[in-house]
């Protein structure tokens, strides 16, 4: 009887509430992502992107990676989506249905996406097949572990990325200003 119990102390086919919530939020996030890439209205796509990115932040919270969840909310929901919406407004993109959003290559795009998804899953599974998590240290994804890893190993790329984002912001401001003669 004890052999049917997993190492965590509960049966394999009796998921906890967190696991059920994880699957439900994952399904909502997947649905929102699919609607994001299949809708023909650009503003609706941006709003569904908000739902998808918010669902991803909830998934991080369910995995007890609070710092990563808040970074997801602040950077992606707070900055990237707002930048996308401002870009749509500044370029005077069509608000309603856009006939240019469908090129007729949908079957080819679905095939390429399926092959890319299979390759991505295969690479991730192969890369982490022998990876083990040390449960004695700080929780993976916690603020302490993430900060220590980020500032011990990735300081230079982190700073280079901040300079790159600053240059992109300055470039966007220059491009959005109109010349006055």
C-alpha cells in the first residue's frame, strides 16, 4: 500500500488544490494565448495578451516564485503591453478588423508552429533530464535564490540589457516626435 504513495506523501491520482489550480490557470492562459495569435483585431490581441501574461504570473505564484511573478507583472503587463498599445495608437493602426492580419498561410503557420513546439519540448526535456533540485537550500524561484543567482552570475548581461532598453526607449522617443519646420 505504501508503494502507491509518491515521495511527497500523497497518492499520484489525488492532486492537491494547488495542482488543480495550476492546471486550470494553465488552460486559461493557453486559451488566451491562442486567441491572441488568432484574432484579427489588433487591440483585442493586445488585451488577450494581457490575460495570457497575467495567467503566467499566476502560474509563477502557484510555483512559489513570487519575485518572478512580480517581475512578470511589472515588466510585461506594466511595460511591454502598454508600449504595444501606445505603438498601435502612434502608428494609427486599424482598430477594427484588419484584412492584412490574415495572409492565407494559416496551414503553413500551424505546421511550423507545431514543429517548433515539438522541437522546443524535446530540447527542454533533454536539457533537464538529469537536473536535480536541491531541496535543502533556499527555495528555487524565491527572491533570495533568484537575487543571489542573478547578481553572482549575470551582472554584466543584466547591465547590458538595461543599456539596450534605454537605447530603445530613446530611439522610440526620437522616432515618435514629428519634425517641425
